[in-house]
C-alpha cells in the first residue's frame, strides 16, 4: 500500500514537467488519425499513467472498436480513421 502511494506521488511529480504544447499535439494527432496503438504509450508516458491506467485505456479502446462505424464514415471510399467521428459537437 505504501509503495503504491510513493509511486503515485512520483508520477504526480513527473507530470509537472510535461511540455503542454507537445502533449496537445500528440492528443490532436491521436484524435485526427486514430493511431491509438502508437500514441497511447506516448500519452501514458507524458501523463505518467500507471500500468493499470494503460490497461484500462487499451480495454476501452478495444471495446470501442467493436461498435459499428458511424454513418458519416460509411461513405464509399472513406478512409478516415479519425477518432473525432465518435464525438458529437452539436
């Protein structure tokens, strides 16, 4: 229990030095391209995710890919893999 708290505090300290512009660009790239497998480890490192948090993110991503694509992505020839299509901005 104590080790877990120490690790949590260490991660919080490391988060303080994160370049927010770089983090913003990585998140935008993730949302625009859907390259979760490549970019999730980068985000996890920048935000100091615990192994459990990384696992939760992978599980959430894999369960969300089982959902049928939205009608906007069903157009013939559509190759967009953007994660933005999963959000409604209305």
